[in-house]
């Protein structure tokens, strides 16, 4: 939701994760320094009601061309002799929200960010590196969320596979609404 009077966007995210992993994480990029907090899941119930589709049946034929465009991204950098380069990753804030650890990061180098994420258990694939490169080039912040499954109370081996996360709110200053994920 965009608060135009305050130039503040509130991005609310909730998800159900189906996994047997003991931990997992996800990243949310923002164009400016975010604040992170819990949000009510009721916003999704209201949104579902407001956006409920009416059923309309139409028959129509059309031809849709399919294509793929790859645009190369190049990041140029230089160092002045005698000037210390900024660290590749700066931890801006660490907090616990909605049962997850949330770390706000500023990064200047994708290799350094990949190493930082990898050291914290994030799976680093080539497509993730390319995804991160775009946000690093734009000097966006990243919020790294990490969920650790609580130990089971019983000594049994049953591991539930579905995890319903609580809604989180990521708020950040912006002049125009932003969808923070590049597809």
C-alpha cells in the first residue's frame, strides 16, 4: 500500500512454505532503507474478498507470440589508489519478526553478498547471483529473512512439511509505488 502523503510504501508479504527443511530463507529488495514489522493476516482476507473474480465464460481464439530477450548487465567499477573500498556487505539492522530473523543489508559487491548469504545457509545459484547483481547495481537494500524450524517437543521423527508464516510488513520511503521483485 502506498501512503502518498508520507511518501512511504508498505509491502506486506505472507506465504505458506511446504518443506521438510529445518531452515529456509528469502530475500526482499527495497529501493531505500526499510523498516520491518509484523502485519495482520486479515489484510489478505480483505484483499481476497475485494479481488474475488466473477465467473465469466467467453470463447476466443488468438495467437500469442512467445519470445525471450536476454539483456546483458554489466557492472563497471574502479578504485582510486589510496581510497579504501566500502565493505562488500554492511549489516544495517538485525531484528526478529513474525518468527523469523530479518537482516537489512546494503551490498556493494555480488560476490561478497553471495558469500555472506552462503555463510548463513542460503543456497546460492547462478540465477540468484544474476538477480542480486541488478539490485546491487541500483544500490537497493535487501532484507534477508531466515526461518529456523523449532525443535519438536516429542522425540519422534515426524517433521511437518507445511509452515504458515505470519505476515510481515516492509516499509520504505519512495516517491512512487514500487513492486520490489524483478521478474
